[in-house]
C-alpha cells in the first residue's frame, strides 16, 4: 500500500512524466466536459478513462507505456463522443487492438508486481499466454458492459453477434502483440 501511495505523491521529474501527468489532467477535464456537453453516461465513460490513466502511474510503468495508455484511453472515449466507431469503417477494431494491448499489458505487469505471475524471461511463453488471456478477459467484460448498456441504458449502443466476435478477435490480436512486447513495456 505504501508503494501505491508513493507512486501518486512522487512529483514528476522527467519530461515524459510531466507529459503523462498532463494527460491525466486532460482526462479529469474530459470528465467534466463530457458530463456537461453529452450527459452523465458519457461522463461515466470518461471516469473509466480517467481510471485507465491512473493505473500506469500506480504501477510505475515506463513513461512510454504510461503516455501510450493515457492517449489511447482518451482517444477511445472521445471516439465514442464523436461517433467515430460508426462513422469510420474499421476504427472500432483498431481501437480494440491498441486499447486491449495496453490494458492486457497493465494487467500482467500488475500481476507480476504483486507476485501472482513471474517476471523472469524464463517464463516468456507463459507470460505471452497470460497476456492473451488477460486481454480476452478484459475484452469479454467490455462486451458484457456494452450489452448491458444497450439493454438497460441506451439502445443506441451498437451490439450484435458479428460486432462482438469481431471485437473479441481484435482484442485477442492486441493482447497477443502485447504479450510479445511485454519485456519492453514492463516496470522501470
């Protein structure tokens, strides 16, 4: 717990850390802008994005992964606001690939830091499979949330069998790529 507290009270030192923290501030501002401009459901989506920008700081990951995570989650959230998922063919799959890659990486890095998974290179194949499993699990959870949102909040949320299977396939591709990139994305 002390390590987690230290991660948030430690001031940024490097330029990349300032950039990552600026992205977190942008995420906070986005929650309010989305709430005022588009309503509470969109504010809720941006609160989830804000959480996504905080996790890399808590895990003390490399600045590259911290910045990438922040940028990707904000692009994903703003893409929803501007209907890019339905307006740009294939955009949904691109976002699923990249967003799941960073999420799966963070899940595995967190599991390594807590001792649930080994961090040595001797377990490379197992870590790749663990990253794939983490990405598919996160993607499945998202698809269930999407279905719930469609059925209980807003029937304008697009769901369908082909979309769900395509999204999960994209999630698998992103998670698998993240598994191979994990040695370069891990903790400092």
